[in-house]
């Protein structure tokens, strides 16, 4: 099998090397985890929240508008996913303090925290060579992987999903 075919096959397998070598297939790698994802009612944030929930996490979504929160929660719960949501403007300290307090009150713990700021999107595009932000599908797999036990030995690393833009980390 040539290299591209092998890589394509491995990418479709969706198993870690550890799982593949042991013959195990694990479903829901994020079971019993609580994820808090801001700016998560559309676009990349929504796709990340959806993927984390599909992988077994209970996800708390947020947006600046209650109607967006309600729609996202209804959509994802309609898919059978474990989901709650609340209003939060991440630029307002009181809002994010309330968001974290609400998640802690409901679930007792936050295992995964993904903080996104929708207001910075346009200025971010200007710094990218490709002049566009990634699509949701571009990043959800790596986010879920890094939140799972499959990445338990990965520490202190930064994984850049940047479409080829060099990072200055």
C-alpha cells in the first residue's frame, strides 16, 4: 500500500496506536467529563461542543444571546447529546464568573475548558496568510483527541491547527 493510502486508512480508523495495538476499541473517550465551551452556539465553537458531546462529555455551551443558547442546546439534545447552556459574554468578567459558577454548581467539576472570543475573529483573519479562519471540521478532531485519555502522555505541548501559518510559540 502506498504512503497516502496507508495514511488515509489510519486517519479513518479513529483509534490510537495504544488501542490499535491492544485490539481494543473504546467508545466515548470523554465519558464522565464535563466540558465548558464558550462562543459555542455556531461555527467552530458549536462543532467542538458537538464533537466533545459525541465523544461522551457533558457539555456546557454559552453565547451572548439566550436564543442562540436555547437553539444550540435543543439541536444537540435532539441528537441525544448531554448538553446544557447559559448566556455569557466572555468580555465581561461578571458573566464568565457566573458561567463557571453555574457549571460548577450543576456538575461539581469542569474537566475541559475551551475559551473562545468571537469578537476577535476579524482581526485574527488579518494575521493569517490564507486570510480565513479554519472551518469547524478542521479542528474538532484534534480538540477531542487532546481532551481524551488517548492523549494522557502528551503534556506541555501546543498543537497548532493553523492551516500552515507558522506559529511563534
